[in-house]
C-alpha cells in the first residue's frame, strides 16, 4: 500500500486539490456568455453597515485643534463622526466584514455562494496583500476571487459597476461589494491638518449584488470617469514607492506632512458640484429619465453643501435625497453603502423606485449608477 501511494502520490495530490476547487455557482448551471446579448441584470439583494461606537463631536475636535462646531457645521454640515478607538478590535477589514455579514444575511444566501469579493478602500489594513483577501479569510469563504478597488470616494460606484459587468455576462451570480475606511488613524489632528481632518470619519458598508433575470429591473446602467491631472489635489503621497522605507527611516522628519492626506478644498468643491451634476444627468439621459423621476438620490457624503447644491440644481425635494454626513462625516468608499443601507432600513427605498447613486472624489474620479429597485 505504501509503495502504491509513493508511486501515485501526484494523483492523490490532484484528487485532493480537485475536491477543494470551487466552481462559481453560476458556471455550474451551464450558463454560457453570448457576447452580443446581455443575459442578465444585477440587483442589490442585501445591504449592511457598521460604524465604530466611538462618537467624536465637533466640540471634541475643537479641544485638540483650533476649530469650532459652528465653522464645521457651516462649511460641511457635519456634527459628529465615528472614530475607531485603539483596542476596540476594528480595522478597515474588520468593519467591512461586519457590514458584509449583515448584507449576506439579508440577501438570504450562504457565504459560500459568493462568487467574487470586491473591496473598495483607500485605507487598507496592509500595504499588500489587498483587503479583499483579508475579508475573504475573515468571512471564511474558501477560494472565490477577491479584488481591491482603489478609487477612493468613487470606489463603491466603481465596484458596483464592476460587479454589474461580471453578472451581466453570466460569469458570476452573487458578488459581495464592500466599501470601508479607517481614516482616523492617519489624520493630522493638529490645527495644521484641520482643513482635512474634521471632514473624515470611519465606517463600512456592504452590498450583495445578485443576478436578476428581469432586464427592466436592477442596475440599469453605471457611468465612470476619471481625470488624473488632478491626482495630487486630493491625495496621500507619503507612503509610496517613490520613497521606500529605508529612506523614510533615515529622514525621520516629524515635519514631513506628506504622510497626511492633502486636499485642495476649494478646487475639490468646484469640481465636485460640476461632475456630480454631469454624471447624474448622463445616467438619467441613458435611461430616458427626468430628474423628477428620481425617487432617491444617494450622493457620496462628501460635504452636505455639495449635496445641497446638487439637490437644488435638479430641483429635488428633501424626500428625494438621502444625507447622513451629519452623523458620520465623509467615510469615502463606505459613505454610499452606509447611506444606502440606512435609507433602506428607514423604508425610504421600495420596490420599483428609481435610485441614483453618485460619487466624486480623489483621482479625480466620479461616477453614477441608476437602479430600478
Ligand atoms: N476650522 C476652522 N477654520 C478652518 C478649518 C477648520 N476645520 N479648516 C480651514 N479653516 C480656515 C483656513 O485656515 C482658512 O483660514 P484663513 O482664511 O485665515 O487662511 C479659512 O478657514 C478658509 O479656508 P478654506 O480652505 O478656504 O475654506 P473653505 O471655505 O474652502 O472650506 C472646506 C474648506 C474643506 C470645507 C471646503 O473647501 C470643502 O468643503 N471642499 C470640498 C471638500 C470635500 O468635499 N472633500 C471630499 C471630497 S470627496
């Protein structure tokens, strides 16, 4: 017997590997891709969110830097945000996984039915590997592919659009999309950094995107754009391969602010209001919709003033736009799934509604998704 095993060890090895190989559920059912025809739509079948318990108010910030509750509310609409507290066990991936578990549960599927994980973040747990594989491990999903999306505030829209393409071609059936950020660990909480650090908060949201056979329902279209010439206008360039670790250690410069995010606030604001409006209009035009047909607009929670500008431009009522930046600040890739989850939990999104997601942010990148719920 021992002899046989020795001679056939490679077969045993292959058999063992085969038993571990997981074929995506969609491919098991003989679905072939017809390049000329969209076979399926995709829909959001489950949503979840998680924010750390630690609430940081504007007054808390004004104790550690020269700012005020009035200034922050007037310019941004933010009243408080959540920050991970050292020792609370949270990280970008941990928060993302907490949100994902809720989304998977609400989608009514088992975690092993997830065919692909897309993780959008600008604040990954590790430099490498990406947060997608770390989330996969924590969710204990054995072999599905996991991919990171690096598109900052537009990350969730880019991820939703990517998921939609994989589902429309028939490749995958259930895709887990996570948007999560741990900003607080890397912000400059001195007066020097106040223009940036009062805006951002920590938190995560997740969605399960699932095959929809009815082509008039689900994600109708997504529209993505970028303009790399503004890459450094909202950026964090310190931790990069431009200057590797030995150089950083040698410089040991406490005044090197390249390790904190930089934002040209006014340029970002001016571009945001234009690009938000353009990309929402692009999505509406593509689907022959008028602004008054929007049941719910979920803008990326960049700044309440930007959302209000867009709301006014399209003549939308308060019931047609969802904002929760007042409670959470700007959670970048987490902001749209967090807002979408809360709007859905509050019963503000119902079957048949036209839901518009729109984002603008670092890159610059921007995008929209038009969904018939
Ligand atoms: N508290 C108090 N004062 C502050 C401050 C703070 N947190 N941050 C900046 N200031 C001060 C500045 O130092 C400056 O003072 P000075 O005039 O004495 O030099 C003054 O306020 C105005 O600064 P400025 O940067 O011109 O402010 P602003 O009116 O452009 O508002 C933002 C700043 C960041 C609120 C605004 O530019 C903005 O919202 N931009 C878009 C940001 C955004 O949406 N980012 C996310 C994109 S996804």
